[in-house]
């Protein structure tokens, strides 16, 4: 559904991408008026709106019957039957979430199909006529500073272009996007906190296949693990957004404790793998630069894992949960010359050999670049911890269990 709707959208114009790139090379404005003049108006002009005509109204007055529906919106995009979209500008350092409810109230009262809240850098897009709490009506979050300009232009064209708003195509695509986002959230919640019916279904399937019925607690653990394991089994030839896979039909050892290994081979470490003996030239291709991983503890919680890339994504997700407001700004220092470490664009973080993974709890979705050897993933773990001020050798935060 979402893909078919996108195919009907006219591709991003070169003018819009050029406008975005011009805005990026100048310092971002620090007050509402400057945001309107230097950011919003150039973008609206590139999106087909006559910023000097009647289609763009400034300081649009909303005269509701209640005080909460009375006020002024910075800009209104007007169609043949009235306002189609409200745009509210805020200072660059102002928290946008403090103004969501008021803007949605204005938009709902006026019957507006879409509204945008922006501080110049971030653009939060909402469907005000959808049901639910304000935060559940946000279907897109764009970043003018960090998102790839071509992807950003495409999304702005889809949701804010004059032709698409007037035709109703912007609302249709917004609804499809929001529906997909809500479906993912429901599926993620089902995996994290599976209800009895889901656990029973999986248990019965495992029993049919293996002849062994696993405990309900084990099935719940397996379902939670699917969130991360599915990301690591996506086909390299056919990468897709938000990959998912079925739970394994073979019971495994409980993940509440580390897997049993011979004591002489079990090593608990923090950031000590750099001292590992390097292979000589003749055996370099036969030996792994890092020991095989069997599990990690992140903030004291043990998780069974078999790949360093998955462990890295797990850690990044936990750090994001604790630093969501500053996460994208801080991780910029980790970007490579060709690929960003983290991005809202899946394409930007995907290499031909390694499709991007993503942070489960991010909203909007944050994709992760994971191409590289096990030793490079270990190095990324260390840098990520240090970027957010966490000691890389603090085993209360991070430790690995290897062979």
C-alpha cells in the first residue's frame, strides 16, 4: 500500500534539493522570524507554493468556540476549500514537544489534514484528524541538517508539495506511513511483552516440530530476542526496511544465564580485546581477529547473541533510550568518510555487503551502519560508550562473554 502510493508521487524537484543544500551551508537561524524567512519560505517556494499570494497566509487566526482552540498559527497553506496545512515555527533551541497539543488543537478545529512543527532543523509532521494521543499522530520526523538531501527532498515533496496537498495524495501517504509505524509498534510490543495466546501458539508449534514443549518463560525470551536476531539475518541481496523473521522452532538454553562453556575458555571482558594476539601473515585468513561472542551484559542484563554487529546495535539502542534527545547530535562525531554511523536514512547506512540495521526503540527510525569485521565492531562499541561519557571498561554497563 505504502509503496504503491509513493509511486504516484511526482519525484522530488531539483529546485527543492538545491534549496535544502543552500540552507545547509548557512548558519541555522536562532529565532522564529528568521526560521520563517530563511528556512520555511524558500522550501515552500520550491514545493510549488506562491509565498507572495493568497495560498500562503501568515499569522492565520483560529477563532474557536473554546479558549484552547483560539489563537494564531504562523503559516497556513490554503486550498480551494480552506486551510490544508498549518506550519508553526519555533526557536532553534526550543523543545518542539511543548507545542504539539496546541498546534493539533488548532488544526483539528479548522479541519486541517496535515500540520508541521519546526525549529528550522527538525520538522515534525502530524495528521491532526487521526485518533489517539498527540504523540501517536506524528507520522514523520525530518532533520534538515542530518538527513540526506535527496531523501529529505523526496519526503517533503510527498507531504508538503502544493499539488499533493490539494489532491489529497499527501494525506493518503501520511496515513499509510502512520499505519505502518503503528503496526511496527504493536509487533514490537507483542515481542517484548507477548500475551498468553501468542506464547501458546509458538509453544504448540515448537512442540509439533520437536516433540518438546518449552516453558512459557523460555518462549517469551525467544520472542524478545527475535527483535535483534531478525535484523542480522536479512538477505544482503534483497535488503528491506524493518526486517522481521519467525521465531526459531528449536528450543535453546534459557538466556537468563550465560551459556555454559569450559572454564578455561570463558572470558569475561570489557575493552580488553585489543591486546589479543594478532595472526601472522601466513595464517591471517584462517584466524578471526576477535574471539567468538556468546553473549553480552548491558546495564547488568544478560542477552544471548552470536554476532558482534547485533551486540553493537543492542548497545546503541540502550544508549539511545537513555539519551534520545541528544543521540543524533552526539553520534555525528562517529561518522566515517563515506558512511554515517547512524542516520534516519536506511540507504545512507547500507553498503553493498551489509544492509543497515536499526534501533528498535527509535522514533523516527534510526538506522545503523554495521559493515566491518568483528574487531571493528568492538572498536565502535568503545567509541560509542566514550562518546556518551560511559567508561568502556565499566562492566556494570557493558561486558561480553566470548570463547
